[in-house]
C-alpha cells in the first residue's frame, strides 16, 4: 500500500509541477480578471488538492468501498495512470495555446491545436484530469469516487461554454469541432 500511495502522490506532484512550470514559461498573457468568484474557484482548487494529498498519505482507507480491494486498486491505478499521461501529454501539446480554466479567454496568438491527442478529442486535459481523479479514488478504495462522477457534468458544461467562446473568438475552431469528439475518441 505504501508504494501505491507514493506512486499516486508522485503523479500528483508531477502533474502540478508541470502545470506550474509551463504556466511560468508561457509567453506574456493578458492579466486574468480578478473577481471574488475567480478567487473562490482558485481557493477551492487548492483546498481540493490539499485534501487529495492528505487522503493519499493516510495510513488507512478513507470511506472504504470493499474489504479485499486488490482488483479495485489495480483498476484504479490503471485509470489514474491513463488520466495522468493523457492530461500531461495534452498540456505539452497545447503549449502556449493554454489558458487557466478559470479565465475562459482566448490568449493573444492562440491557434487551434489539432495534432497529437487533440486530433482525436477536443478536451483531453479535462478527460485526463477526470480519469486521474476517478482512478485515484478507486486506487485508494474510496467512495469519494462518487464525488468525481458528480463533478463530471460540471466539467462537461464548462467544456461546452468554452467551445462556444472558442467558436466565436478563435479562427478555425468551428471546423476543428466538427472533426473531433469532445471527450472520448470516436464516441463522445
């Protein structure tokens, strides 16, 4: 169990480190509009990340699903790994065309990215992050996976709103949208 916890924690740290390093490295972007809502979303994200890290480090199962959890932990670890790889690969492929989820804006010089995983789905970071969280909770044998399932429709609505904005403000996005699926290649 300790090795699993260390693996999950290392993945979370890697994910966050890559996001922060690429955010800092990115070309100058317009300042985000600071609002109470934006600050609340950022604070909630930090609190959730801290909670997940604490949960990952606990020496016992929090809200256990089943007693003999080997298969669940293996399945969760596989889902977690697929999500982690998907999100990180997508973030690298997006490069400087990325903006924080909270800002919801097109950045100067932004282009449609239609290569790599973006050739198959429009929102691989959202997909990867949801898989990462779902897999993490399953690997930890935790009923908190239900919270990830409850979060999924919120992420889907965010993606739909983001797409509407991109169709209006980013040349070529409408054509890209007609060629690709939103979350799962060839399906959704």
